[in-house]
C-alpha cells in the first residue's frame, strides 16, 4: 500500500503493518481494495488467524496497556474503538485467558475482558489517511502495527498486565449517599472519603 509522507502520523499503520492486518483475512486482496477506495474508513477483520483481540473498557484497558509497556514485555498493536481498548494478542489467547482470569485471586478487581478469537471479527481504526470529525474519536491506533510479524502478548502476559493494573489502580466504591469513597490499602481497612 503506497503512502505519501504528508499522509502519515505517529498513529498510522506502516505498509508492513498493513500486510500483517490484511493477512488476517482469507481475502487479503479484497481488504487492500477496500483500503485503496476508502483509506480513512474503519476495517472489520476476523480474529483467530493472525491475531486474537482482548477488549477492555477504555480506562482499564489503557491501564493494562500502560503496565505492559512500563513494567512488562511491551505489547503488540493496540487500538481505541469507541469506549473500548483493543489489545492484539497471540492466536489462542482468547481461548486460554478467560480460564486464567477466573482462576486469579485478584478476580474481583481485574478489568472485565472480552476475548475475541476464531469465529469473531473486530472493527479496527483506519489504516491511514486523515481522520476528521466523529470518526477520529471513535477509532484510533494507540500502538499501530509497524512490522509484518509483530510480537503479540500471550495469555500469561495479558493476565500479568491485568493483575498489575488492578494492583496499581485505586479501588473505589460508592456509598448510598452517593459519596465516592477510596478504599485504603492499609491493613487497618480504614477508608478515606474523596468526594
């Protein structure tokens, strides 16, 4: 896929990254044809072949991504689509991760994850092009694909990121009066009001 330097931004997918995304489809030439006709349009690609996708609510997903980058092994491509953070993961992650999350002792505090594997499809941000208006906020790359065969976290790495995000995030609960209360992490169990 040809691009002009003026059309690129840090969140654009490289040609090698576009090759990787297109390889997820059983008809990659059709994907390229769609991208050439509508380069700024979101794409829908199947999961389970080139990648699985783990979808989190926006804020918890960003926390997991931050933990993977600052404390862990890094991540593969990641995107923000509407109110979700999509983390691209190694094939097979969607089948294994739910069991690992259910077994984890931190389960009540872990971010809720939707796992997309074989038989599922996800909507992705545009591969390149200018993104104006509502579409810019609805779908964008947080970590754009840059290489033909990117490293993708497996279920253990995603679990590790989830646990680290749960431990690092403040734990809130809401009282009947509507005041937000931050639970203390001290052994006394005392709580302090934050609003």
